[in-house]
């Protein structure tokens, strides 16, 4: 009995010691400035949960990290115990090869929670939090283990319980199209299924009341939040299901009718980061680099062959109907002569490239699909490339697929090799229409892999990709800096052919705080013929010319198109700003802004001391006080101000513009008047 008692006491001591050790495991982590805090706990059922506070106030109430529903296997969501928990600090400064700024600080604290099921297979799962001063990211990691070699995920159950009925800027969680307008409602008023304000978008699939990301919110206390994801690789796009009653969102991965599951992965692997940006001012969301910081460092090295640039091209005229993509109409746009005219115009006006759409076989229905190496007979590809090099202007290739991804995959190596042989270093890709193979959606795992595989393959041929009809941007430009820009919003072309009136005046003052948080946007600004009555009398651009100029600064992209017809620029003094404005930046500062209302951004050029400023407003006229205290205190500058004319109005008088010059320094302040749907652009040249 005595020996038995001794053994019992020893076992109890070991148990208590074990419990004591586990209770000592740190399961909280704070940002470097201690403002953002994450608390991790297991429920009595062994289900992981987390809580997020900002300055000691709840931002995300206790929410479940509800694990995964798996095909042909028990769900992987509870009955966990904590095996280990570790924290660490990380701080580095890395350099963008191109971007909104030169140097980026990557400073966070990390909490890694290693979990294991208590019974049965004892499967393992690790949850990692990285907490920054401007928010956090977390992801799930499936470590190598004996009883789990592959997972087929039918659902991921990540929850975000909100602290109130916030104001939300949202677009529906469409599995196929990323080009809806954003709505502004309270959280409890979100109704993606009704597709309110989403006119005549065909081939759309919204399976339930869910929103896409980035989705941006404002709390009653005036805090700004934006939910998104980072490093989306070999996984399915995440939308967020809306639970109005409980003020909650939950992850809903894009599915596949062809496979019947959401994600299939071999173990080990990890999910993308689920991200939350937190800001006390809306402009801080734009300045945040949390999304790119959560991506892996550059894997390509020096991408010297891609240089940020402005471009013109055979594009806007196709939407207007001045010419056509196909050759059968007799109005073919992509001719050798037309391309050379654009090259001449670009060379004369400090524009480095020309995009040519409709150059290759396949645009007419009877041609049997796209051929990515064979030009139409009236387009001499080698000659236009030679002529462009003579003039110092590059050609931008165009690869449209009409959704036939399998056809494109078969030809990619040949197409990229042709580009490399000609010294063409960038391509605009397109994925209009339903996909082949049938049953896949634009934002499922199959297409995520296709887009990312295309980037990796293109890099081998020194090709950079500007993707249209893309998956969302998630910061992979850090890892693969040849993914230069993408569409992924209702672009400028909707103003030409949308029967419901195009993009409203508030559109881009919403995009700056939503879609642009994900990454660069190829919006194609610079339309001067606002009404285009010669071609489309019932359509127009719903901004002033001054706002079109401002977009070169407000909407970031390392490539910016001077999108209008050449004849609409000739002789117009406002075109000087497009000739002067930079595309690659040393510093970016958001000077003011309110989501959906207005925003002003200043950017300093990388290779000069010049600054450019752009400001835009919604349908409301406003006055704006602008200070130039961001300028060097020991310098003077010449500012050229392009502002709305006295009677300017996006609808009634959109082309009225006033241009004036003045000398400024860092103490200068300026009062500017923005017309309804208007804006201003300022070039600031150091003297």
C-alpha cells in the first residue's frame, strides 16, 4: 500500500507539474507598440478561439478558429490540446524593386500555437499569429505527421465576430467576377444576393450572402478596419459569409463543381494569411504595408528587365467602336500603321510603351480559338517591335483567353519564348467569360494555381504580367515582382458600355480604401473626351478632366495608361501632367481622406526630388486646405496646379479646367475647390 501511495503521489506531482508548465505557456501576443493584442484560448471542447483588442478595446470579439471540414475524414476543429506555444520578435527593412515607396519596415511579434488532437489520430495543427502596429495576420499550418498525408477541404471555418454594427464598404462574394461596385451600408444591411447597384453583369455566381475582400469598415468609435488575405498560393480564394443577427463573418472558400471540394493539398502545407488592418485614420490603411509584409521575400532577384512606365495603346478605341479586335469587320485596330502612329506619339510625349490588343489570330468566331504567336496579316509584329526600339518605346503584348485556360496553358511556353526573342517584357492577360475546364470558377484553387504558375513561368522568360479578370491581389508582388498590376475592379471601360451609367463619381474614392489595399490597379485613367458623343452618345465618364489627371497619383500602379485617343490629347495643355507624372515612387503620403468621399495622396518620385499630388472627390463639391509640409524644408519648388474650372461639373461641364503655376515651399498652404466629381493634380518640381 505504501509503495502504491508513493506511486500515486508521484503521478499526481507529474500531472500538476505538467499542468503548471502548460499554464505557463504564453498564449497572448501584442504588437511592437502594444496597441494591438491577440489572446488565444481553447474552449472546454478544445476548440481554438482568438480575441483582438486595440488600445484595450475589443475589435474582434471572441471568435472560433473553427478548423476544417474534410472529405472522407472527421472534421479537424476541436478536441485539441496545446502542445507548445512560442513567441518571437522580428524586425527588418527590405527594399521594393518598384512600388509606392523604396524601403519597407517589416516589424511584428509572432505567436505560434502547436495543437494536437487528444484522441483518435492525434492529428496536429499549428496556428501562427503575426501582430503589427497596423493590424495582424494569422494562418493555419499542417505540419508533417504520421496520420495525415493529404487533406481535401470542403470548408474552412474561420470566424470574425465584430464589436458592433459597423459601416461597411463591400462588394459581393462572387466566385466568378471581381468587378462589382462597392456598396456602403451598415453591416446588418448587407445583401449581396440582391445584387443592388450591380447592373447587367453577366455570368455571375454568388452562392450566398457573402462579401469579397478587401472589405473595409468604420466603427461607431471611428476606428477603421479592413479584412483581406495575404500570400494566396495553392489554395482557394476566401469570401466572407455574413451573419447579420450575430454581427459575424465566417470564411467561405470558393468551390469547384468539377471536383466537388474547395482545396486539395498534400501535408505539410499552410493556408494563406487571414488579415485585419486597423487604423485610426482612413489614410493609414492606404499607407499600410501589412499585406506585402506577410508575403515571402523576393524569389526572382533583380528584375532589371521590367521598368515602371506609362503606356498608350490600341484599346480605348476598341471599346468606343472606332475599331475592332477582329479583322473580319473591316475596321481592324491592330494594324502595323496604327501601332506605329502610337509609337510615334508615345516617343514624342515621354511615354515608354504601347499596348496592342487584337493583334493575333482568334478574335473572330470562325478562327478556332486564340493563337498566341500568329499575327493577323495586317500586323507585322517584328516590324513594330523593331520600330519601337528605334524610337525607345516598348511593345506590351496581349493574351486574351476568353476563359479557355487549357488552350492558353498549352501555348504559354511558346508565347513567352516569342516575347523573349523579340525583347518584349510585359503582357496583359485576360480571362473574360466562363472557364474551360467547365465547372471551375475564376477564384477557385485551379485558377489561383494557374495565375501563380503563369507568373513563375513568365519570369523564366523575363516577362512581367498585368492580369485582367484576375484573382484578387494578395501581396505576391513582393515574392514575384514580375506580377506588376491587375484589374480586379470595375475599370474605366464600364463607362463606355455599361447601359446603367458606368462607374458613379464616388467609385474611385471608395476603391482607394478597399480594392487598392490589396495591391496595384490597372485602371487606365486619362480620358479627356469625357462625353465621347462621336461614338457613344448615351455613355460618358462620370468625372471631370482634373480628376482623370489626379488618378495617376491616387490609384497606384507601376504601369499607367494614357488611355484616350491620341487626337484627344493633341493640343490640350492638360496633357502636360500626363507627360510629367512619375510611375515609380520613393515615398507615399496620404494627406487626407474619408472613404467614399474624398482622398488626397502625395508621392515623391524615386529618381528625382519631384513630387506629384492628386486629390479626388465624389459627387459633392468641396473645398480643401492643402499643406505642403511634406516638402524638404531647405528647397523651393515650382508647382503646376491642374484644377477644376470655375463652372466644372462631372456631368454638366466636365472638361472645364484651370492650370496655374506658383512657387511653393514646405510652409505653403493652398485652398483648392473641387467640383462635383472633380479633383486636382499638382506637379511639384524642385528648382
